[in-house]
C-alpha cells in the first residue's frame, strides 16, 4: 500500500474504505425494506415505478468492483513505470484520485437511493 509514498498509501486506503462503505450501508438498510420499493416519482411525489429491494445491491457491488479494479490498475500501471520512483508515484496517485472521485459520486448516489427507498419519497424532483 505504501510502496509509492505515505500520502498515496492513505489515498488507497480511503479508496478501499469508500468501496466497502456502500456494502455495509446496504447490509443494514436493505433487510429492513419491504419486498417492493418505489424507485421513481412524479412531480406530485407519487410513485410511478417499483422494483425489488434486492436490486439496491447492484450499486454497492459496482462501487466495490470499481474501487478494487482502480487499486489494482494503479499498482499495475505504477509498476510499469521503470523510469523513476517519482513517475511511478505520480501515476499511482493519478489513478487513485480518479477512483476516489468516482467512489464519492457513487456513494452519494447510493445514499440518495437508500434514503428514497427507506422513506418512500424523493427529495429531488427528478
């Protein structure tokens, strides 16, 4: 983890934590939901689309897979940089930062989906 510097190691740990966080959230929320949940709402707040509660697992699994793949790709690409340790560290950091941005966006969307499913309402009108 810390082969390419202390900061890069902490960023990689943060990426892994952000990949695992939606799975933990889903493990606590999904079993408490009814079998079918509202997933789309009209402008009046009425549910217009329904789905199974187990479908909420797809986004956390996607986040975990993307975080893991980004970490593996970062290590692989940094290892291919035979020029210098500085270039390897910069390559590693670039991949990990991109993964962090992606994971944060997916975590926000996952939180919105879980909140909407748990409350049965949408606080955003789209």
